[in-house]
C-alpha cells in the first residue's frame, strides 16, 4: 500500500525461497492483483509443488515462470499446459544446468560492485515492511553476515516520493555489496543442499 501512490513496476514477482511453500500464496496473489502496481504478477518457482496446488492458485495466476533444475519431473509441464488451457495464464521456463556463485572470494568495501551493478536498477525487492534495491541486499545481511535483516533496507512506513527517489539514486554501497559478486558471478556445478544448515554452512564457507 505504501508504494501504490508513488511507484509502478513492469511486473511484481512473488518468489522465495520457494513461493509454493507459502500457505497463503493465493491470497497474496489476489492482493498484488488488487493493488495493480504492475501489468502482470509473476510466480517464479522450481515447479515441484505445482501438482499439489489447488484451483484458487490456478485461478489467480497471471504469469508462471518455472526454473527447471536437474531432476525435474517433466510431466509437470503437461499438467501446467492443461491448467493453462483452462485458466489462461502465461508460462515461461528456464533450464539450469549449473548455479552461479553469489559471493566474493575476498570481501571488500563493495564500492565497485555497487557502482557497476545492474541488479540495483532491475530487482527492487519488498520484504517484511522494507524496500531493497536488490534481493541480495535483502537477504545477505541476516542470512550470511549476522546483521539485522533491515540493514540495507528503506522502511515502507512513512515512505514519501522524496525518500524513495533518494534511495533509488543512492551512490553508497550496501553492506551486502561487501560480499556480493553480482557482476562477476562464476558458474558452479549444480548440487542440492540436504538441509538449510548445510546450505548456510556452505554459503558462509565461500565468503
Ligand atoms: S548487494 Fe549485490 S546485487 Fe545488490 S547492489 Fe550490491 S552488488 Fe548489486
């Protein structure tokens, strides 16, 4: 609501983690549609839980983007096609054979990373009452750096056009830019973490 009077987006994307795990996803989709900050709301998912989604999800869907990783059950695409013919949403797929490393081998002050970063203009992120210029600055401080979640964020409470413009045009790097290699990501072989703890330890080991 705080953004409605002052901002418009090409698309609002509901993603995670994995958005299909959210119990109230259809309600969230209805909210973004009612707010209409965008021309289409996009769900980005790995697709594994699509067979379990109920009619209210398919009814609310405007655009479904499936990230296909090794081990994906290809019959899910047939299910999606049958649902698309009923409910009329659009579909996109991207296949991944590897990941890209997100973290610098040697952290620095983040000045060049921020200066050259294209994500800060293309991946505006909203999370728990704060706005972020990229998803990395939303999640890295708390998940990887042991900092408060809002470290790199702008509070949505009391947001004005002036505050938003100043945030969009900032020139100082974020805390997350110190460890983020968004501009120089290197491909890594695909592998699956067996637990959140294992993922976290592996992520920290690369920082
Ligand atoms: S945290 Fe990463 S993605 Fe975000 S602005 Fe800094 S370098 Fe770019």
